[in-house]
């Protein structure tokens, strides 16, 4: 299911200082849905990744909790924040290039 033509996305929405909602998506080419064993592959992948995703969500909640300390300077959530914006720009360029105007 996951190959170089796919993208795995994480959308984190803070619900407070120490709580967030994380949503993971896997974008695949349309042809992937036509595979005979698509549902089985999807279920296997989901079962394999959910425990790791849950660990990530727990870690991010704790980072946000730590950021509320008076000893922490406010700023970016992650040193990778620039990478996230680069991904958004990359996706937007591809979406726009596929639209007929």
C-alpha cells in the first residue's frame, strides 16, 4: 500500500495546553483501490501503524504540556515546522497543476 507514490500526513489540532487531536491520512493513487486485496492491505497497515501513531500523539501532548512551563520560551512547536510548510507548498503546487482553468 505504501510506496513512493503515496503520502502519509499527520494533522495535529491542539485542543488545549495538554490535549490534542491527531488525524493520520495515507494518500494513495486511485489505482490502489482497484487492487484485489486492498481492504486486507489497508487493515494490516492500519493495525501495524496505530500503536506508533498513538505513541506520537502522547509524545506531542507531553511536549505541549512542557511548553506551558514558565521556564520554556515560546516559539515553534518543532524544529521541523519549516518542513511541514514545505510539504504544504509542494502539495498545493501539485493540486493546482492538475486543475484545468
